[in-house]
């Protein structure tokens, strides 16, 4: 059976990769990567050879021709491992579009057992953040990256009234604007804001409290507005 492996890779610490993922990366000749340089670095860190492998660049700006190239390889019986720069492909990641198109265009091959789409699970910033936040997470909503303009205001209103824990990703360029919006929209609503940054890396940090306190912390420590952020908004007490 031809297989498309969906391989989770480290979100920071390169040691955070499963034995199964390493085995798949070792034995699969074609790797579809968000950034081929990052994937080569990962292989090198674990003593895996890049020679003899074909690296296909697949990211959010890839054209449809790149998707067709990957589909043609699968049709011809070539196993492929899909990896993102960090974390699980498909979770706020362009890999989800690729997998969706493959499932539609190669539905017959999948149904006949000629093609398998197989998860090789592992790191995810979403689950890593929830595990250290201490926020209630038996029932939560994941928002991915918030939109920059359209629908942004509506989402913040949903965050205000939601009884569920709300989780989203944010970039260092927009985190302060997001915290400003949370301060404004939450007002006196009893919500706890938890900001996780640089998860699994040397300067990993979790800052939690009312929105105003969290914003004040980063206002006072501008040198810490770096890296990738996971923001969790939950009720005040677990």
C-alpha cells in the first residue's frame, strides 16, 4: 500500500520526536516539507542522511501544481512523509489543504486500500500549552491563528461570553495588540488569560492572570515579546 505519512515534528526542542517518526523519516525517500532547510536540520540532528532523499517544498504559498506533483507521486506508488516546520501538520498549517485534496482526488484508491493516509503523532503547541497552563480543558475551542481584520472583533466577543476554554496561536508581531483587545473586551468578566511562549525551548515561559496583569507584564518586559505564543482564555478558576 502506498502511504502518505503525516509526521509530527518538534516544536522547539529537537529531542521531542518519536521513535516511529524517526523511523518513517529514515525510510521514506520523498519528504514534503514546509521549509526544506528546517527538515534537513532535523534529520542532521538525529544522524539521518539527507542524501538519496527528494525534498519537496510545500507551504501556504505553494501553487496547485505542487499539490498535483505530490498526487502524481502517490499515484505512481511513491511513499511520502509530510512534515511542517514544527508540530503536527494540518493543525493551523497548510498541510490540511493538501490532505483534503488528496482525500477527494484519490478517494477511490483510498477506498480500495491502495493508498493510506497515516498519522505519525507527536508534538503540538496546542496540547503542550494546555498541559502546563492549569486551565480547564476537558471542553475547549481551538481558534488557530486569529484573523487580522475580518471577523476578529466577533471572535473576541465569542471569547468573552464562552463558557469553554478558548485557545489560539499568536505571533510576536501581534501579541500586544491581542492582549490590548482582551483587556478591552473582557473588562470585569472573570476570565484568566494564560500566555505560553517558546514552549520546549530554553526560554519557555508561562504568564497567567487577568488580562490587564498579563499585558502589563509584557509591557514591562518588551524583550520577551519573541517567539511563538499560545494564548488560553479560561474561566477564572479551574
